[in-house]
C-alpha cells in the first residue's frame, strides 16, 4: 500500500487534545476546526493530505453542532438567513471544486492572502458595542440575494483554498450585514454542519473519509466548541472582534508563505531538465 493511501495510525491522547483545541477555536469564532486539525494530522501524525482534509470534516461537523446549539440557546443563530446561506454555500462548493482544477493553487493562495489581510483590517476597524443586540433584519429580495451571495463566497473559497467557510462567512456577516460577532459565529456554525457533512460524504467512496477516526476527533472537538462558544458569549464583543482579526492575519501569513513556496517550486520545475 502506497504512502498516499496507507491508513493513518490509531488515535492518541494528542489527537484528543488537538481536537479539543480545534473545537475551542471554532466555537470562539464560528470557523471550521480544519485550520488546526489538518496541519496537525498531516505534519505531526503524517496522515495523507486528502484523508486528513476529508476526515477533519467529520470532526468539524460535530463541533459545529455543539457550537451552534450553544449559540442558539442564547438566540445567536439567524435561522431566517440560514437556508439561503446554506443553499449558496452548497452551490459555491460545487463551483469551487470545478474551478480549482483549472487554476494554480499557489496563485490562489497568494491572491487570497491579500484579500484576507484586507478583511482582517476591515474587521479590526469595525466598532461593536458590548450591548449590541443580535437582531436579524426582515427578509426582502435584496437581502435574500445577499445571503445567497455570502453563501456562494463561503463555499467557493472553502473549495478553492481548503479553509473553513466560517473564515469567509463571519467577516461578511459582521461587516456587510451588521451582525454581532455572536450572531455571525452561531449562524456560521449552523450552516457549517451540513456543508461539512456533505463534503465528508462525498469523500467516503474514494476512501478518504475515515468516519471512526473522525468521530473520535469530533467528540473532543464538540467539547471544545461548547467551551469556546461559552467563552465567546461572555467576552467583550470588541475583544472578540480583535481576536478574530488576529486569527485572519495569522491565516493570511500562513497562506502567503505556502503560496510563495508553491510558486518557487513551480518555477524550479519549469527550468529543470
């Protein structure tokens, strides 16, 4: 059996700890825990990349359930917006999967690292009052189109870059739709459940999704997501916004370095005999 298809080793205590940390991050900010899980599984546990990405979606879905449920108890999920963002996200994932085959991954990473940096600046400069109330505006035609567009952006960028959709959706909801950080995070996690499960299911037939391993990671992630959501609900909202901006900046730097390394490797491959 080749290295690319060999099954990952059994779960360890470290896996549970990292799974819990991934869930904590997801619960705090409404993003996918794959930002933490995939690099750990590939670089530390030496899982094949595709198995790491697909299996992490199982854990992401489980942590998203726990996080979304916690936010929902406090009225911080925009259920009116949920179906439109979800439809857009599923459509965007299909579009992104088709586009990614035609573009250089390193070019996408370099380009979108700049977009994420600009987003981080915009988020950091967005004032949020601690007494802001989580209110969802009444639906109208333009708002429905906006939610569909936000979902498409979420799905496309997730498929193109392999990043959590919440990293795209949360800043859109906060900066363009006026959501509080809590409402944006709760809504993002609710949408993420079905999108992550759909992605995991699509990767099952090729053998990339290891459901048992994903459930073990997901159990730890769910506990972390619950704690993360509870912490987020008591943190000052402006502090939460600044912390999210820092997370965006870190992801942008990592994406830029990865893209630059890919660009250098591609250029070397072109000139090599």
